[in-house]
C-alpha cells in the first residue's frame, strides 16, 4: 500500500510539472541555431551599418522586438541612426516628414498616407518614437501602383512613366537578379491555368520592390540604418540586400529574421544560416490580424 501511495505521489508531482512548464513567448538563436540572448544579439547589431529586421507581419512579438531593437540602437547611435520601412511608400515621404516634424496632425497623416491596416497596433509606436526623438524615417518601398504595372506587363511597362514618376523607383534598367526562393513561392500560389510568364512577372514586381528599397537605403544612409520589412525581403542576404550591395557596396550588414515553430527550444535546420539572428515564436502565438 505504501508503494502505491509513493507511485501516486510521484505521478501527481510529474503531471503538475508538465502542466506548469515554462511558456516562452520567444527564443533567440544565432545563424548556426545556437541559443543566444538579447544582450549578445544587440552587441553584434550595434556594430553594423545596416540592420534588417525580417518580420512576420501579424506577429505581435515581432513588432515588440522591432521596437526594442530600434530603441536600443537609438540609445547607442543617437542622431546617427535612421529608420526605414517597407510599410511606407516613397511617394508618402513628404506627408511622413510633415507629420514627424509636427506640421500636420496624426489624424491628417493617417488620412493622407497609404498606411497598412495594422499600422495602429504594429507600426505606430515606432513612428511615434522616431517623432519624439527626431529620428529620420525613410519611406523606402515602391508605390504599389508601379509594382502592379510590372506584375501585369513586366519591366517594360515602367518605360511609360514620366521622369517625375521614375524618381519613386530604383534606376532603370533594373538589371534584374532572379531570386529562386521568390519564384518558387509564387509558383506554389499559382491558380489553375496560370502561365509561367505570370509567375515571372510577379517575381519581377517583387524585385522592383527589393531594388527600390535597396536604392532608398543607399540614397539616405548616413552612419547607421535599421530597416523593417517582411522576412521574405531579406532572407539569405538576398532580396533588398542584393540590390543594396550593388548600389552601395562594402556596407556592414546584419539580418534578424522572425520564424514560427511548434517547438521553440531548437531552431529548425531548414531555416539555419538564412539570417544572422532569429526570433523564434511559437505557432500558437496570438496574431494582430
């Protein structure tokens, strides 16, 4: 009877430990999948001229970490830091500048800029931080109407633009660099009856975005620059970085990528070495939309 009681006691204790196990919101890893900490990651990022944070757009942990990284880079670099983001298009630079400098109200800014639907929950805090601390904020992305033109008619469609309109895109000809990862992604999303040329045009539209963001950074960078974008745009040191290295070779660049996994105690092998650091978030984490 005594043995049975001991067994029941240990069973209940073990079950309690399983239920009460630590619930991590995220785990940090380096490029090789070794777990690391925030202080080490920031010591490396602080030495880079350009830091790319490849987010998952609806991940709250990604947006919180972006804010923390921006804030700590500013604490280190002060007025030598600039911020840029995929979420703002180049033709909105004027209205963004007017808001940051206090010339227009937040209400007017949100009405006139082409803000993403999740701006209030996910990006507003960083914009307000930039406003408070007078940090230059660069709208890096191509106006979406021009990306849409390429997705329908290829790069040739851009030749119809006026010289004024061409100021909002990377210099032509683009010298397109194929990105197999992008093409594979678009092929996986093909609708029945879609042609290979359609997939190629979508990949070229993506390249226009990457090239324009790279050009925007190259045009504006002073000492230090942190850029927010979807992970697709900077994974494998490709995408934006391919074009940035062409427009401004020799920059010290580091990438942070947000990934989702069922278990966050180890980094999945198939994502290793695609970035310098990873913010690994559980798949059951809540989303902002």
